[in-house]
C-alpha cells in the first residue's frame, strides 16, 4: 500500500485528522494561504474547541488543474482544534470582522505529556496560540471547490 499523493485528491473533498506532529505538518501544508475574516474564528471554551471557517487554496489539485488548463480553486473548510485549554492572539483584534486573515502555517511546540501549544502563524505578523492537552486537529472541506477569485496560485517570493 502506498502513501496518498496530492494528485489523489482531484475533486474529492478532504477530511483529515492530525494526532501527531507529522500529521499536523500535512494539514499545515494544505491550509497555507487559506484566508478568512476574523469573524469566522470561534472559541468554545466550555467545549475546549477552537474552530475556523477558512477559504483554503486547493494545493492538492494544483498539478491536475495546470495539466488540464483549469483555473486555480479554493474550497471552504473547517479547521477544528480540540482539547484547547487557552487561546491567545497577537496582531489580531478580537471582534474585528473587517480584517481578512491569511494562514501561513500551523506548528506545534511540545510541553510535557503530549500537551503543548499550537501556533497559527498569520501574514502580517499575526499569530494565534492555542494551549492544548494534545494534538487533535481536523480539517474538513464543507463546500464544493470554486474558482479562486484571482484565478492564480498563491506565490511566495524567496
């Protein structure tokens, strides 16, 4: 049995679960350049859940789209962090519904007994830190893919 490849995604929706740092790296790669308004982030303290409705670029479909000449696509996805004990933000105003946030990466800083901190690094020097009991992250597409408004793939100058 072989590992999954980006090309295997094609038009299928994603539903991935991260339970360790390697899994989290896969999700981080897939949500790079995802955008969302600040109003689409919710922390349910009583449920110990932090969720974000993102518009993610479909990196897993990029090679296929280029090969057949189709425009770049995005899809709305839920990015859910469970077992969250505390949320802190830097460079992000609470309640700011006008600012569009762009995800650069998700990383994990381990502490004792599997606990640690998830760091969502955002463009423009913003960050969200989630203190968690364990890595427990879900990424699930919730809409059909749509043509990216720019029609292009995100790019990052070196």
